[in-house]
């Protein structure tokens, strides 16, 4: 544990009820409660939906969705009692759009977005404001930490071309991104200090662009455009074999 006059770092697995309760209890005892909660923990699986396992789906949801909601429930009584609080849930551009091989990640972020929007209505009369932070691509090496479902060999998957193209594609986008983790952290801090923070805050230029595209384009045109932007999508599916081509 790291500790100073202004900073204390505690171990916390957001999937663990015992660790969540211990961390909030410690904050209650030392500072009198949590005034600002920033849910930033997250994991990401790169997998076609068919290749995901039930256990990996559970981990994805526990970290990105269920953990933040559980922490929010623990801090809300203190915030309601003092009629003030801030809950900032770090979502993603994947909370407003989906990409192939990132379906489970998007599902967890879409779930977080829906629950946070509901909480925005529920908590607002108590002076508690909820904000979804929506970063897009950030210049970091986080793309090297994506997880793979247990037992999956991408080279033996029916979706092998998806993996071969999407991994490098996302890596290039992140390496070329202008926004840095420090930029996003600064936007989060400014948001927490705002008197009236918004429900959703796109904190990178590409996140704002995708928001506008989704809002302004007809749905069919929007999805057709994003599909054409996928790298080498015309070669993702190999020619049909005789067995696949046979009538059923």
C-alpha cells in the first residue's frame, strides 16, 4: 500500500465483494466517505462472438459493468446523505459503436451506459451527478494487453482473417492517436469539478466524430460506411468448400 498526506493506493479487485467493501470502508474511516467515484477498471477481450466462452463473458461483464455498479451502490448512501456526489464511469467509444472481434467488450460498455443513464435520473434529485466518460483511441500500449478466450488459437479459428486484420488495425489507430492517457485524466478531473457535469462526455476527437456520425447519418448508411472502413474485409471469408456450397 502506498500512502502520503494526499494519496493512498489500496489493492482492489473490482470483482471481489470483500475487497470492494474493504476499500469503501477504509475511505469512510479515513475521510468520512467517498465524494467522487471514478470507475476506471477495465479489461478487453479480442474475440469473435462464436469463439467466446461463458466464463470469459462473465469476467468481461464483472470487471467492466458489474464491478462499477457494485462500487456505486456502496458509495451512494454517503453521497445522498450529504446531497452531493460525483460518479464518473469510464466507458468507451465502444459504448456507442461496435467492431468485429470486440463484441463482448462493447456489450459490457453498452450495459454500463444503460445502467449509468438510469442512475443519472435516480441520483440527480439528491445532488449526485453521474457522467459517462467516452474516450476513443488513446496513444498507449493498452492494445497489447487484450485478452484471448481460454483455449482459443486464432490461427485455427474460422475467423482467423478477422484476427489477422483487426489486431494490427486497432494497434495502428492507437499508435497514431493524438490523445494521451494524461489528456484523458485531465478531462476527467475537470469534469469532476464541474458544477453541472453532462451525462456523457466524449473526451477525444475521434469519439466526438463517431458520435456525430451515428447521430447524423441514417442507420443503414452509417453501418455501410463503417463496414467499408474495415481492413481487407472483402478477404475475411475464404472461398466456400464443396461441403459448404452443397444445398441443404
